[in-house]
């Protein structure tokens, strides 16, 4: 699906509920953080193998997907709110990251660019 | 742009750097939280009007877009990692939210569904 | 109460439940983030006056205090886990912040030290 | 050190810089989330043994302690802001947790109380 069509679906959901009034950029950013934390909670206290079992279980996987979807939905709403095109900001950030993390230096390393 | 093409671009970036080895679901979820916090920091201590001025300034807006893009990029990588289609999980979550927040009850209210 | 006595109470609670095995520094840091998000959720979508009403209501205030307490409890457990004295690290950080934010420059300003 | 003396030190730091005006409960809660994320970033992409090496290195440990101190400092400021005593809210939460997580059920388990 076109990402802009997804943005439209999310926006339609919001318009139908008249929620734009609550969605200041600060509140949306706070909400993204909160949903990101709920996503993290799905994995909290779990070993890597317990995480894999959870993902392999269709019922439990849905819980993870729902939290991840909440993060994406709110991120798309914030993009809409500040009038930015999600595809463009992603592609521009990938370009910038390509400069910060050149393949020859960053390959196989988890270091932050400031330490490369 | 198709969201799956975006996922492919993000995945290509990762493959070129051989970073998949670091991207366990738990680590990706932690990284999403961290980027969401950096996004929030763009608005920290600011009044609503200061936030609006920041968004209206093209240079400062880029900083916000970059943090938002980081959240989206990592969320797409986690979707890829757990083998989920971003469009589908978003649409399914919107359907579920439509049940939790029926238009007639949720319209114009910022209450959590548990309090509606 | 002495902060070290509080640390001991928190540690006793943990020992009685044999939870130290789950409390790696990474997991504790993730848990602190999650509790911090739950604390934020208490204020989500609320205007400053709605936040003040919530704090002024004894029942609703308890919910805020419980989330704040969770953040403090986990932060004390992480200090214990890495063998650090909470009072000392707080006092040392205040000293460092006093250098980053000298009174004459920082007074009445919400700017980050990098922009002062 | 008495926790209330620590609160006083943190408060003195704030008064000297006239920062109370920025410290609404919502902003402080956002700031706690942001600092909690910076704390998490210290451990991001690291294996358990890499985390242990980092903690064992005195220089790198200081970076962790500083982020942890920031979380504690802001949590104490929020307690002050909402007029709550940190010791009391911690002790009350431990009591409540003791009911949610009775020793006989919770011992050796990382399950959430809702699943015990």
C-alpha cells in the first residue's frame, strides 16, 4: 500500500473522532514514547530465546504487532501534523545516515558514528 | 511511495552494513524508545507557541523530521524482523481501535477507552 | 529516611522474590523507561489546568505517585546493581551540572547547555 | 544521606537558576522519560558481557551513573513539584507491590501480576 494512503486512513480515523484538537506535536511525541514503551514491555525480563518463542506464537505475536502499529500510527499522525511526507523524511534520513555511517567504516560495527 | 519499497530501502541500508546481527527484537524496541525520546526532546520545556515557531522554522523543522524518521525507520526494521507487513498491522489496529473507540462515544473525548 | 535504608527496603523486596536473576542492567534500564512512560501517560492529552486538577484530586494523585515511585524503586535497584551510591551520584551530577549550567548564564533560561 | 536533604540540594540547584517556571509536571515527566532513554542508550546493541565490561570500566561507568543520576534528580523534582514525600511514596508502593506480588506466587517468576 502507498504510505500516503495509510496516512489518509489514519487521518480519517482521527477526523471521525474529532481528535485533532488533542494532537499537538508535543502530545503526539509523548504518545509515541508511551507506545514505544508498551512495545518494549512485550519483551521485558525475557531472554532472547523467550522473545523468539513469543514471536513464534501467533496469539502473542499479535500483541507485539498491535504495539508496533500504535507507534507507526502515531508517527504518521505527527508527520501529518507537521506537514511532512513520511517517505521523503525517511529517504532523506537514510541519505544522511549513509554519510554518518559509511559502509567501509560501519560494516559489522555497532558503534555510534561519533566513535567510528 | 509503497511502504514495502520503503521497507526494502531500509533493509538494503542495513544489509550493506551487516547490522542485522545487532537487531534483535528487544534491541530494536529499545532503539525505538530511545529515538522517540530524542523526538520528545525537540519539544522539551517548550510552550505550545514555541513548539509552533520551531516547526515553522525550516532549519529547526529538519531536526524534528530526522528524529521522526529514525522512529519510522526502526519501526519498519522491527516489522521486517518479526516478518510482519506494516500496512496490514496498521489497518488491523485501526479496525481494533474503531471497536475500542466507537465514533459516537469517542467523538471529541480524550479519555482512554477503559474510561469511555 | 536515609536513602540507603530505602535501597535496603527495595533490595529486601527483591531478595524475598528471588528477582535479582532477571535484573540485568539492560533490563532494569528498560524497566525504568517503561515506568517513566506510564508516569507520562498520567498526563497525556491533558492541558496544564487538567494536570493541576488531577494532582489536586487525592485519588488521582495516588496513581501519579505510584508511577513515580516505580521509577524511583527501579532506579535505586539499578544503582544497587552497578554498586553505586545514589546520594553520591546525585551530588556528583549536580556538581557537574553546575559547571555546564553556571548560574549567571542559565538563570531563567530553558536552553540546553550546548546552546547557552 | 537523608533523601529529603537530597531533595533540598536538587531544589536549591533549581532555585538558583530560576527553572521552576519550566518544570510543569508534564514537562518533568517528559524529561524523566528522556533521561531514562539516555540511560538505556548506554546499553544499546550490547550483549550482556559487553554491558558488564562497560560497568567494570571506571570511566565508562561514570557515564552510566550520570544518566541514572539525571533520572533520580528529575524524579525528586517531580515529587517536590506535586508535594509528595519520596520515601513515603516508595514505601507505600512497596506495600502495594507486596500484595500484587505475594512471595509464594511471585518467587522466581518474571510474570506480570496480571498473569500470576
